[in-house]
């Protein structure tokens, strides 16, 4: 690691970076600087960053292995669609859409809380089995609920996911999870990954830490699902299957576990790689999981695993003497 990575960045760099990103998205949206295809890809990139960062909180910083993130995405997508199409269809999209997104996130977070209460009574690899079963339950349940379209899917969703709204939620996700991870409570989450028994012996309420991380991860997974639903304007239970969860896992482990920069890198690489592989059709579903297998063998922590760019790290995390040189 170079010396530049050991020194704290100037104050306000992260805030300036995030504000500049929001301003750029506002200008692009307002003046139509890109065509519809590029705009679609940029919105997809923002949604993928939210999915990647939120799952990284559980699989990266907490050290567990969840494979059911697409289930929380589905809950957020369907609940937000119900809010905007069936419950508040008469409302102004300016305030109705944020309510729909927040509602989708809260629905996913609430289910994540209940699932966490049950799953964290076990240890080891059981979370992967439980979340996989949860994903199958959600998918099968949605296929058998006529109110939300059943197997035919949910039609008539408004096109409310703009580039600016996606950027706002992406920034909020990065800011919230960054502050959580580097907080005192977040240290308890990381301690679970290092050694849960030792963390428990040192006074960390490991069950509470794991549950909180899982709820936050589920909430932002639901937010991503809400944005996804109002981007495509049509959702089907088949979209939120094990393949979708595998795609999110590829993003997490490609960029690097336990790293915000890695999550952004992984989501970006995956988004553009998916666009490049689109002409291959079904072979795309072979190549992407193969990437995950190769990553697990040759670089299990990913490209930026356990490393971070300095502007994502609070200044208090750097030694005082390093800042004075």
C-alpha cells in the first residue's frame, strides 16, 4: 500500500465527491445530455451499487453468507408498486414516489428483522440455507397472490425512477453504511466477522449487532427493488430468483468484501460487463456465475477486499502522526 493510502485526505473530500456526483446527475437529467440507453445504464449502475453495498454489510463486514438478497429486493419492488399504483395512484409523484421507495425499504427491513430473529439462533453456514429458502418462499408466494398479478407480473407501474432519484438513494446508502461501519456499534459488527466468540467475551452483543446489520442490509435491498420496479415499469416473480442473487454476489466478491470502494468498483464492472455480454444471450448466465467461482478460488476477498480508499475513512481512523507529516 502506498503512503498516499496511509494519510488522511483533506477534510470534506467525501462530502464534496458525493455532492459533485449529485450535481452531475442533476445536470445530465435536466438538460438531457445523454440518450435513453446511457441513462438506463447509469440508473442500473446506481441500483447495483445500492444492492452491492447493502449485501456487503452482511457478507463482507459481518462475515456471514446470505444468498437471498433478491428476496428483499422483490419485497421492496412489489410493496412500492402497490403504493404507487394501487394505494396512492392519485398522489403527486413528487412526494408519492419517495413514500413508495421508503415503504418498500421498510417492508424489506421488517421482514429482515423477523428472518434475523429466527436465523441468528443458528451459526455457521445455516444463514445461507435459510436465506435461500426465504428467497424461494418469496418468489413462490408472489406467484400465488392475484392482487399483485401472480405469475403474470405487476403491470402499470409508473416510470418514476430518474437518474437524480437514483443518485440520491445511492449517496444515502453509501453515507449511511459508511457511518454505521465506522461507528462504535459498527466495530461490533466487524468483530463478529473476526471472532464471534471473542467478541461476545469482550462484551459485544453479537446477536444485536448481527440483527441490526441484517435489517439495514434488507432495508436498502428493498429500496433498490423499489427503484428497479419503477425503472422497468413491470416486475415478475421470476426476475427475483437465485440468478438475481448470484449476480449481486458476483458484484460483492468481484469488487471486494468489507470495502465501499470495492462495492462501487464491483457494481460498475458488473454493470458494464453485463451490457457487453448481452449479445451472448443465455451464455451470459453461464459466464457470470463462472466469474464468481473463479473469484472464490483465486481471490476470495475480491479486488479491493478489506481495503478502502482514504476518502471513505473518517480522519479519526488515521494515526495523528501520519496526518502531521
